[in-house]
C-alpha cells in the first residue's frame, strides 16, 4: 500500500493483478486498484475531478481525466472516508500510475489539488 497526505486529505492505494482478465499473449495485462480517501481536516470537501498519468515499461503512456471517480463526486465531512475500486490495463507486465484529484472546500468553495501517490502495477511472477 502506498499513501500520501495533501492538505489534510489522505490517499491510500492497494493494487491487484487480475489474471482472469489478462491476455498476456496479446500484451493485455489488467490490474485493479482500491483507493481510500480520508478527510483528516476540519472542513467538508468534495471531489470534483481526477487526472491520471499511466506509464507502461513498453514505452506506452497515457493521460486519463474526467469528472469524479467511478461515476461519483463524493462529499467527505471531517473524519469521513470514501473507498472505491477501479482498474487499468497495460501493454506490458510492469507499469505505474500517479495523478491528482481536484477538490473543493465546501465552506468557502476554495479549490485545491490532492496528490495521488505513484503506485506500481506489476504482474506477480515478475517479482521473483
């Protein structure tokens, strides 16, 4: 698990290789990840947008951005957390992702960015 805290928002990420959805002979490797967003601050916040930078050791990279996460723009009050699952496919056995969330403090509508720490996506047999 990797973790980062930006402006009292803690982001934790766990990853999982999804063998059942991967087709290595076609250079298709599927990974799942679970993200936990925790509001450690004193103000309610809302997640508005996300931006991902996805890297693959084959040299392929891409940027994915859009509104919310998995169809939601969650509001987190102080002390609350939000967990969601998503996935990413790569063209090789090893890659990484990082990015940020665009959020807003509800008390004053002040926008701010929260870092999503870089995390590795590695097929388990490559760790031997």
